[in-house]
C-alpha cells in the first residue's frame, strides 16, 4: 500500500491491484461506524488509511484526532486521551479536555496501540464499553462522548496477548474490522508514481532544478527492498531535491544504502525500529550501569512503561538462556540483590517465563 497526503487532498497514489483493493475497502469501511484495527509495518501509511476512513465517513465534518501512544509516557497519555482537571498534578493550571472529548462526534486515531500499558488498556476498554470519560483528578464519572475509535499497530497483538502484554478483551473490542497495509516491496509497480509525486511536492518547496529521475536511477529505486516503506522513499526523494543541482537524478546521486543493496537479500523483512528497551539494555550491558540506576528509577517515576521493563528483561533472558541469576549479573547487580530483583519483577508484573528461553 502506498498512500500519501497531497497538499490539496488526501488520496492514495498508485494503480496497482493492492491500491485498488485498498480504496474499495476504505470506502466500504467508512460507511459503517465500526471500530477498525489497521496493522502493517512502520512507514506504510497506516495513519493515512485512518484519515481516509474518517474523510469518507459521515463524521468527516467533525474532528479527526490522532494520538501517538508510543510517544508519551503513561501519565501524559492518560491526560492526552481523557483530559485532566485543574490541580490534578504539577503543571495542571487549568482544566483541559482530552482528545476523546475534543473529538466528540468525530474520530480518534490511536497509533502504535501495542505500546499502551496494561493499565491504560483497561481504561480504554472501560471507555469503549461505556463512552464515559474519567478525567485525571476528577471525582466520579464524567461526560459521555460519541467518537469513532480507529487503532493501528506494527506489532503482532496476538503474540502480545500470549505474552501477557496486551488484553485479549480489548483486542476483540478493537478488531471489529481489520485492515492490513502491505509493505511497499509488495507493490513496487506504484513506486515510479510515488517517486514522481514526492519529487513534484518537494521541488516546488525547494526551488529545485530537477525535472526527472533517470531510467537507471529509477531501476535502482525499484530494485531496492525499502525496509522503511513509503516513508523511507519520501525521505530519499526529499534528500535528492536538496542535494542534486541538475535537471536529472542519476544513479550515483542515490544514497549509498539504496545503491549498494544486495539483490539476494530482497526477500520480505519486517522493519525493526530502535526502542526504549534497546537503549536501556545497551546502557546496562554495554555501559555497565546497574539495573537499579538505569531502569528502576525511570519505571518508578513512570517515565517508562511495564512493557519497556519486560522488553529489557526479555533481552536479558535471551542472552542468559533463561537463567535469572545470570540476568542479574548481566544487569550489574550485587549477588545479594537477586531476590530483590525477582520480587520487583513479580510485584510489578514484569516477570517473563524463563522456560521458553532455555
């Protein structure tokens, strides 16, 4: 799938069968008011699909409110969604409506749904069942609102359910209609149209002399596997517009990673973006910091989520082949802290079954 937003309208760019089928699916889904779960790799355009569903729906004249669930810690996400009352926390100088309230009669799009904590999942489930807002710091029930909820994720929620990281009851609430957005490598026939579209957009904004992408450069673009999907293509074209000072883009103008691709390695692969857990694990293992100074304070201050801690522990178990004592040493703990470490994990529901790593 290769949707992009143009300056004048929201549309899908491409003539492939995948794009045609996706347009039809969006139009069909938009007519109902059912909840939609959109899944697909990062960069495929899941938010564009959500926006299109809203734009073709009876709610189109009302608010479309996107929320990135991965970009906010739990406390801020709760306030962002449900709102807060004055004095509910430091910095809450006035009442503030959340996105769910602001989008009354419109659509709320929850991106990166798989990053939401179990506590937030429970709060969202309650809202979906009752339509009732519970603002941060408010006493009792709040206003009942009418919003359509569309969610998206690049993670496998069924696997997360099996691991205890995602609520099964919430999954079935959200997964009324499921749209899978395929990666760019599965519909490369649309790539020339997409490249020309991005080129036209960026050259106007940058007063670029480029008028065409040469046949050789276009073949190289088409041969590349695009792990970052349409977003990566957009970034590459923008870079070319800024750096190339002639009328035609040549193969040697393309970024090295695009030119030096290995044709044998063009099989489908899922993009894996660097996560909070990656950074924390690197800090503990490579930086030799203790778990108690690098991870524990962030969790207790709610700057990272339970899922982040579980991911760090999971990485440790993979390295230690399921041995928690080795994980404790790997995380630079005093041997006397082993029981404290296990108690912390049990208390906060961060413990991972060790047997599957042996």
